[in-house]
C-alpha cells in the first residue's frame, strides 16, 4: 500500500472541499434577481469564441441588432463586441478565460457567446478548464436552459440542467493517485439542487405547464443523485398543482425516442452531466445540435450560446462560412425573452421554425453544396419582416 499517495490524495480532496464550502456559502449569500426593465442601457456583450464561433456569432448579432434597432437608437440597449476568448489566447495565458476578457464580460448584463474549444487529453493544447464551465462558475450561471420544439411531432420540451456542480465542476481537479488508480470527483449541494429545481417549477407555473420530471440515477449513484432527487421532491411540495415525477437517465434516453410516451413530457430538471447528454439527444428531433440554442441563467448575469462545439476542422478546411448559425440565433431568441422583449423573441422563433423546419428554401449543410451562414441569416431576416409571419407559421403548425 502506497501510504504517501493516499496522504497526497487526502490533502488534494481536503483543498477541494474547502473551496466548495466557500462556494456554497456564496450561493446562500447571493443577491436577488436583476430587473432588466430598470436597466438603461441593457448591455449585450457578443463574444465570438473560436473555430466557427466568430462566423456564427456575427450572423446572430446581425439578427439581434435588426430586431433591437429601435431600442439601440433610444439608448435602451447597447452592443459590445468582446475579443480574445480564443483557444490560442487562453492557452498563452494558461487560463480558461483571460483576465482582461473576463473583466469586459463582467461589464455586460447578458452575453451572446460563440463556441469555444475545450482541450482534451492528446490535443496540442494545455489542459486548461473549459471556458464555458469557467464562465458559469465566475458569473454563477447555475441554470442551463435548453428548449426543444417540434410541433408537428407533439414535442415541446424545456430542460433545466444544473450548471455549476456535478462532475463538470470538479472535472479538471481529479487526481491520479498512483500508476493504477485515477479518481474524479462529483459534487451535489443542497443550495445548488434547490435553486435549479425551484427555477424549473417556477417556469412550469408561469407558462401553464403541468408536469416537471427529474432525471437522475439515484438507484445507483445514491449519495449525490440521491440528494438531488430528495431536494426535487421537497421543492415539489410547494407547487401542488404541478405533477412531479422522476426517471433514471438510462430509461429516459429511451423514452425520448418512444413516439407514444415522449409527447407526455414537458419540463425536465437534472444534474449537469445527464443534462448535457439528454439535451444533445433531444436536439436531434429539432434538426440536430446545430439548430439548438441554450441559456445559462444566473441572478445577476446570463449567457446565451450554441450547444455545439467550435468545429475547428471546418475552419481548417475553409468551410467556416458554411457553418449553420441557427443554434446561436435560437440562443438570441432566448436572450430577447430573458431581457423582456418576448414579442421580438417569439417572432424570431417563428421565423426559425419556418426557415429551418418547414419551408427550408435554403439548407445549410456545412459545405459548399449548401447555403452560407450569411445567406441563411438573410433568409431569416426576410421572413421576420413578413407582415403575415404568424399566419404563415400557424399554417405550418396545423399541417
């Protein structure tokens, strides 16, 4: 038995516990929700990221600026472009977010963010933490919200994925105890589970949903998943008009492709890793991860992004202009809803449904045999301006 290795592991784990206890204390002391209606201006930061990120962020920003042109003129909204969140810059300073970039991000109220490259073992880049994970922790963006809608199939789901805990929070801080044993750590806290579950039930109540489903593997992962599930049912008691139930992650992935059962689900709440897996699967029904956006919500900040990666191969092969901006533009629609422009957000969602799921006059394939991202954005802007947009959308929904 290697006692020295065991002692090193104990010390390592002790330091992690100290930091997490400090983090939980901050959660308990966090200020209340920001009121966007009282802000002037609302500052929207646009962070291109790397890979295809700057290409699709540019198109999403163009659509947002069109929809918010009156608010920009009145001084209610301001756009700021923030450079420097590239893998090259992050690797050079050995930080997931360079200090100067983080400083500029914190001056904004909401962020529209392009994909960023996360190094993995074997890559040429150093082992720095995911920029997404770091941003969620720095800004306390505890809720990753991902809607998936396919009206013709009866699918109208929204996923509330806890964002700051689970294996992703401690993923970079595992330890190779010796040549035979490597250990990673998983974290679920009561305050962390409470706030994501409450947000899911609040959304259900506000939108008239009647069911919230919790997804765990609490029958096997008894301590952490068990705590998440226990908190879910405790919060559920405060919302007696809403049905609360739970499923295990393995069978839930199967039920999403069950044509009879999947229509029954409405709101999901789940820990970080399961949420990442399940929402990627769910996005396939809508046309793939390239069509799905997500929101990262905290009480003081919010960040909206595509759910897919930075696709560096597309850049290397000269295909970046053919990257599909739909996912980032979906995220932009969520941004509009979040800061109080629900009507504009709804118009954008309807236009995305028409252009991406129904008419498909232009198809983005990621290659020269399809439309460029700019051409798709032009098509979308033309559709948004149609005075009969809602009637057109309703005709497709009714089939």
